[in-house]
């Protein structure tokens, strides 16, 4: 699951920095914006079967690759 998320993030951000630095702030560094966020959520649902309601999306909890992996683990149960 972690590998899938990192691959999704690489595709969306166009950089392997998400692997090299899993604590990088994706929004502060300009690697993701609101459109990329929607794309991320769609890909997570499509590839992992984990639905993330946009209403529950808190950017502060989804701003690094590490946090994204942790949030998906929580949602998977």
C-alpha cells in the first residue's frame, strides 16, 4: 500500500522527492494544489479501494507522504 501511494504521488507531483523525503510538505513546496488533491483522492480510491470523503479531508493531516500513508491506513481500518 505504501508503494502504491508513493507511486501515485510521484505521478501527480512529477518528482521522486516524495520518496527521497517523505516528510516534504507537498503544499508548501508547491508540489500539490487543490486539483492535485482531488486527483490523489480519486487515485487512492481507484487503486486501493479506500474512499476519502472530501468533507473529511484536512490538508494539515495530508500534507506529507508519511501523513498520507498514515491516513489511508486509518481509513482502511
